[in-house]
């Protein structure tokens, strides 16, 4: 029904830097945020609580998150592009909710 990907500093759940979330359905009637969104843990403009901002996105395959981490953090394999591209191909067709 939902998923959440987190990039964290360590094992502490509160140490997240970026969080992608997808909710299949609104958790409550007055939930006004996009069902697919991203949070960035930091201050934005004059708001001290940037993690409370919900930036709209669409459903994101785990492979895109892994791609980001591999490119921006470290390359563990020389053929990572091929491996992730194979998994990403067909993602749109495999979705159960659009």
C-alpha cells in the first residue's frame, strides 16, 4: 500500500537526508499532500523544518534511487548501468496503480 526509500547518515531512523514516499491511498480524508512525494531534511528558505515540505513527484522505482546512490556516492561495479537499466525497463508497465 505504501513504500518509502531513505538515504540516511546511519542506522538511526531520524538521520535521514532524503526520503521518497508513495501512498496508494490518502491516509485520512484531510490529507492534502501529493501521494508521491520527496522530503529533503534541511532548512528551505525561511522555514527551519524543511523535512515537513512535500515536493511532488511520481512513483519512483527503487532502481532509480540506487542509480542516484551509485552515481553520487560510489560506483561498486563497472556494469551497474546495464544491470539497473534492465530492471528499470518495463517499470511503467508493471505498476499496479497509475
